[in-house]
């Protein structure tokens, strides 16, 4: 976790923008807009799905 935090804190504004743009252009990534109040529910369901598929 510390390495991730250091990575993002050390980025310039340009580097952060370039990284975001690259992610949006990646065909293996999907971005969805959801209401803030649903974020905990979505995270919980992803965690459950991940746990189920990792036990297979």
C-alpha cells in the first residue's frame, strides 16, 4: 500500500493525466459512473465475486 501511495504522491500533474488517459484507452478496462451511495454495495459485491472465483 505504501508503494502505491508513494507512486501517486510523486507523480506530476502531467504524469497523472497521462496515466489516466492511458487507462481510458485500454480495451481491457471499463469505467463506470455510479452514485456515491452505491459504492460500498458495489465494492462488497466485487469482493464476494472475487472470493467465489478464487476458491474455484
